[in-house]
């Protein structure tokens, strides 16, 4: 290989790479998926030039481009409010809409099971003790009994903060286990989704049967939209991984799972944001029993409507 043939064959690629790394962020973002391949080609060109002892000016130019590419490829990216806003306003709702069929199926399974077991526990009250045990059922009764002390005595700010930390831990752990269950061919995620639905339905049915609905529903309505939807998204992420583990569509199993991970990542990230928001509402709003129930019902219903509008319309391209 002569230096002249090498330069004439590869110089156009070098010029394009130089324009890419020194150009606008928009162009770089559009080529982000191909950039690692371009970088590997450039590194190979540098090794070839060194091995053949080509002109030092060529080696110096290629080395400078490799260093710039390395900085872009491996440098840590700082937090950007613009990127966070772009994720919330575009990437996340688009990812949800792209999975609407399977998410709709998961929602039907989840809410269908919850309603079914709620009905059974209203009609046959002893069933709740078979599902969650007597101790847990009694804890629920004390929690929503309007005559209990925690309903009669408002919590202070420090107690709200403590409960916020508890809700974060509890909600995130449920979502993480539901997502991680996808490693078991997706069955783990589906099983945990069904278990949560059974528990939710049994708890609600038991409380309704006791006549404590007037304390239960004003409490849960405020954060239920965010929390329950986030759990559905976590299950969907796990189901995606499990599905692509077996349905590879011609890809290697590793590549198939990586592709599923890219599709699931916005769902899991968005679910995390929703769970934090749900914990804030649950700790600092839902527990305020002195707020009129009508106002809490209105706020909770409005959040369900706003959430639905967000996932239907956010991130759509303007025509």
C-alpha cells in the first residue's frame, strides 16, 4: 500500500469525521448511532499510517482526530436541563405510545385481576385473610379506621419527610423487582404484576367491606395515577427483555436483549420519575386528612386526566 493510494482512498472519510467532531451538536446527535464505528475506522487508519511509516503530518492529523473522537465518545456528560426536559416532553411519552398495545394488555390484566379480587373480598370477607394473612389485614384496618389516632392527629413536617423516604424505598423496590423479573423470560414480571394486582384488589375490597372507603379512597386517589402507571411501565420493561430473549428476529441473543434494553430504558427511567412524584404526593398531600375529601377527589381525578393527555399528545411532531 502506497501513501498516495491510502490518502486518496481515505481522505474523504477523514474530512467528514473532522466536520462531524468539530461541527454542531445537532449533526453529532444525528450520527450518534454510527459514531463508534466511525471512530474504530479512524483508529485503524492511524494504526495503518504508523505501521507503514507514512508522512508525519498524516499521522499527526489522524492522531488529533482520534483524540477528539475519544473525548466525545468517552467523556462524562454533565446533567442538562434541556436534555431532561426533552426526555420528559418527547422521549418518554413517545416510548410509551410505541408500546401501547402491550401496555394496554398489561393494564387489562392488572386492573382486571384487581377488580376481580376486590369483588371477591367484598362478597366473601374471610378471603382477604387467605391472601395477605391476618396481621397484614389488621394493619390495613388500623391504617384506614377513621377512629384511629393518626386520623385524628395531623402529622408534623418531620414525620412527612420520614414517610416520603419510606414511600420512595417501597415504591422503587416494587418497581425494580417487577422489572428485574423480566430476566426469567418475562414470566417473573408478569407474575409480580399479577401478585400486586391481587394484593391491591384484596386490600381495597377488604377496606370497602369494612365501610372505611371514606378514608381509603381520598388517600389513594391523589397518588394512584402515578404509582400504578409506573408499576405497569416497570412490568412492561421486564416483559420486553423477556420477549426479546427468545424472539430474536434474526439477531444474536445478546444483540436482541440489548435492543430490548434500549426500548425499555425510557420506560424504566420515566417510571422512576413518576414514583418519586407519587411519593411526594403521598407523603405531603394524600396524608392531609384535614383537607376536604371533595378537593382530594378532584385533584386525583384531574391527575388521571392530565396523565392520559400527556401520554396521548406530548412529543408529537407538529404538522
